[in-house]
């Protein structure tokens, strides 16, 4: 296996997979029925860095990347389409955002069980309104942490008093 190789994973017992090198072209998780955690640290491909096959227990996805001008904007609804994760951690490591904004209809099938979101090293130009696309697609979100590239942190717990249609919610 060398630089720009395709890694195909089929493993009956694999519970956590950490890809710590950006030299792979793509990781195809064909069959990993016990996988619960996927961490992808740095990708150097123009396409989606991974493809999910049968991963029914996947709960946590963490992606860390410094984006370059040639990077494709990732659509989370497509990248995570066969899952219903509960924890999402995205570290942008720079000011370039590599996640494409999407609507509620696209994200709801993937994010309907999402409880915790961590967005790290986001440019200060991406204020909280930028995160609305995630909030709208994650109706059960309990915790949102946003850390700007300047080190400023915003922590929001489940204290919404109105849902997105304006209806009053019970306090949590």
C-alpha cells in the first residue's frame, strides 16, 4: 500500500478506526458491523475521503483537516448517508471551511439522532448563523461547542425555548 492508495476495510470485530495519515486516496469501509468510532485526521484527496458501507453501530465521526483550494467541499448528507450518528466532531484547522451548507431535508436522515456537535477552529467570519444548517438538520441536538480560530469558545447546551417553526418548547 502506497501513497494515494485505496484502503478497503472488512472486519467483523473492528470497533474504532483512526486514519492518521493523509496519504490514502480513499478509505472504503465495506463491512464493519461493530465499528462505533471513526476518526479521520487529514485527507489529501480531491474527492470524499471515505465511503461508508455496512457500519450499523457507527456513533461518532471525527474529521480533522486543513483545507486547500483544490479540496472538494464535503456534503455531510452524502458522506454519512448510510448512518445515523450521535456525535460529530469537525476540526477545520484553518479558516477555509470544507463542509458544504445543506438544507434540513438533506441532513435530517443522517442527523436525526445527533446529540453532540463540536466545531473547532472555525474562522471568525463564520459566526453562529453559519451553524444553523447543522441545527436545523439535528432536531435532537443536546450540545453544541464552537471554537473559533482565535481561541474563542461558544458552548450551547439544550436551552432552546422555541423550535425552528416558532413553537414554544418545554425547558430541559
